[in-house]
C-alpha cells in the first residue's frame, strides 16, 4: 500500500480552467456508464432494520440487567450503535438514501435530533463547508482549532495548559476523543442558540432537549446514581472515540491548500483525501460497515451523493483514472492511517514548543 503525507498541494497539481473540469466530467461518465450512480434503497432498508434490532437488543439487555455494573457493556454498545446511526445521518445529509432531497432531510433530522441527539442543521452547515473546501486553510471548519491544532499558526498561539496539550497532541489524540461526544452535543446546541438564520431552530432545540432529557431521566430513574453516571460517561466516551476515529483518518495529515489557491474540483478532492483499505475484498466490506463507508474517502468526496454500497465498485475506476492522469491517489491500512495522523499532529504540536524547553539549552536562558 502506498501513502502520501505532505504539507501542501504541489503547484503542478493546481490545474485551472477547462482541463480540470474536464477531468472530473470524463470520470463521471465512466462511473455513470458502470451503473454506479443509482440509489441503493434496499441496502439502507436492510442496514436500518439491523441497527434497529440491535438497538432493541441493547434496550432489552438494559432492562434485564437492572442494578448491575455489567450495564457498562450495554453503554458501550449504545455508543457504537449511536455512531452507526450518525453514519446514516451523514448519508441522508448527502442525499444518498432517497432521491428526494426533502425526504432525505426528514430522515436525517429524525436520526440526528431524536436518535443521536445532535443538531442536523449544525452538521449540514459544517459538513457542507468541509466538502466544498477540504483541507483549505480558512475555509474548511474541520481544520480549525478545537483543543487540537491542525495548523502551525494555531499551535503557536496556545498558552498555559492548552500549550502543554498541543505539544503532545498526537499522543493525546485518542484520549482526548473520549470527550468528543460531549463536545459534539455542546457545539451543536450552541449553534442552534447562536447561529444566524438556522432553519427549524425551534423544532431542533425542542426535539434535542426532549431526547437528551428523557435519556438521562431513564438512566437515573432505573439505575443507581453511580451506575447511571458511569453508563452515561462510557456511552459518550465510546461515541466520541468511534466518531473521531472514523473521521480523522480521512484528511488529517494530507496536503493543506492555501486559502487563495485556485485548484479544480477533481484535484482538490483527490489530493486532500485518504482511503483506508484492507488487503482483501471481504476485509474492505467489513471496513465499509465499521467506518460507514468513510474508508472510501476519495470516492465519497468525488461523488458525495453516491450510496455507501457503490463506493467499493467505483474505487477501482477512480484509482485507474488517477494513475492515467498521474494524480496521487492515497491508500493506507487502518494502522498506517492512524500512525500518519498521530505523526502529523505531533509535528504540528512541536511548533508550539519554546526552543529553550531543552534542559541543556535552558541553562543558557537569560535570567
């Protein structure tokens, strides 16, 4: 497997005008001719039924276990299942499930607000900006500072305890993800209260507030306070780690694009995305379920409305096409992707360090 890790997009890949747009148009024709642009309603119906049955099993286990610390196993299962429902929300937001945009929005809003407990409009706003300008400085919200610094300038601005975290952020990345579940809930609600022109603001605030309140109430009514608090903590930690571990390998450590750089859609999406693949077709099918199709990140960014089940089929077409055009197509294993993310974050974090942090050099620091 090959890998690519560079700080910025090579100038020779920044194509302009008709050449760049034609590259994508020709690729889309190949994908269309292969019959891979259609919806896969049966796939999503089957996936939803399986997740609903598994969630029902978790609820049954919760009721049967009662006052027991084994409830923490149920909490972990709920964290995993909520992440899987979040994947379906992500796919609905991209119009992957049904043909109708409003119908997809209704599914996405129900899954986000009622099932997962986050704002659908917040996700749509943030994620749409990311897809339009992935890894583009000043335009992609996913590379803005949020405890973790993805850019050297952000790392160098940190002070005190945040500076200490930044200097070690690669190694602390997964431990910090245990707090990401809380962060997602908080940021989505903050957006609903402070964002400008939020569609359906009142309905989303009401539905999320009811969902979160009922969930917490059920835990503390049916479980002792200690177990209930631990259940909530484990569920949120698993949810945060799973979400972060699924989205981080896609772009972190891939080339950054300067804010004013002009680059065609095809090159922008391919150069900034990383696929996570196994060594066999069966392994890739497993990864597709585990990552909600996000392991085919290059294809997802090129064809965001393409159903998850079609991404494996289009990946060979895209890879061959990139080879023809001599455009780097990045593929890594799961472990390689995480290693690259950690290496990149540590590299950025080191830029926050004071050159006098070295004990030997500190002896010569002016007093």
